[in-house]
């Protein structure tokens, strides 16, 4: 397996500071801050209505419905890795200091303990979800109405894990999620892209390396 390599670049992180405003307009700034309960409620409701629509308009066995749902759920782990690695970080060097990467994710990296910036805001979240559902429908047709809810539940599971990692102190035992994600934030910004699972980091060669540091901690 070929190991993932890139030019060494250091990034700065400010764990003790709150993030600055992104917009001077108060309403636009308000839209950049979201509590996970808002996203949970939105996607749980959406998943319910998609499955209900499918069950009312199409005939399918419970086994097929359950199978499609859990296929969608587990497919999220790959999407989580790919989006984090290739959308939220720049492809060439995994930085996040400008452009769409900064708006979507970089500000969270620079100020990782700002609780108001832990969740992707409603509007960009809905835009991405809509594009993905459209792609699912083109590929899967009617089965997208069951696959997509599983995918969405996978997403909010990831979001909840990510929120807890940053908001709650790690337990003495069973703290792998905290240890692995903190490597990404505070040691190697270009490794450990998986949040809920290290599986795809293993597959694509982005597991953390010992005695390596690309992150500068600022006060």
C-alpha cells in the first residue's frame, strides 16, 4: 500500500479563543452558528417523511427496506472521510485557511473549542444534502427514499460524536474517539480524517505518524 505523502506545512490553532465573526451582517452571522439539536430534528424529521413516502407509494419487503437503510447508514462513513479530506481540506496540502474550506471547516480548525462552530450550519447543510439526494435518486431511483434516510442518520450520528468530542472531557476508558480526533486537530492536520471510524484512514494511508507534528498551538 502506498503511503499518503505531501509537502510539510505547519498550521496554527487557537484552542483558548473564540472564533471571529465571518459576516458584518448580524443575520448572516447568526446563520453561521447552529446547535446540533436543530440539525438532529431537521434530518430525523426528513428521514421519517422519506421512508413514509416510500412505504406509501411503493411495495417492498421489510427486509429490503432495512437493508437499504443500513447500507445508507454505513455508506456515510466513506462519505465522511471523502468530504473531510477533499472538500473541507485543500487537496494539495490539507490546509484550510482560505476560500470555501475556511468558511466550511477552517474556522473550526483554528478555533476548535468554540462550541458554536461545531456543526455545519443549516443552509450549507441543506444544500449538500439536496445535492447528495439528487445523486442518490439518479443512481438508485425509488430506493433513494430509503437509502438517503440511512445516510442522514449516519451523518447526525457523526455530528453527535464530533460535538461530544469537543464539548465533553474524554473518559478514562473508551476514549479512542477523543484521542484520534485530537491528533487531527492538535498534532497532524493532514492525518486522521475519519471521526467516527479510522477505517478509511487505514485504507487510504492517512493514519497518524509517530513523532510528527504539523500544528502550532497558539494562546
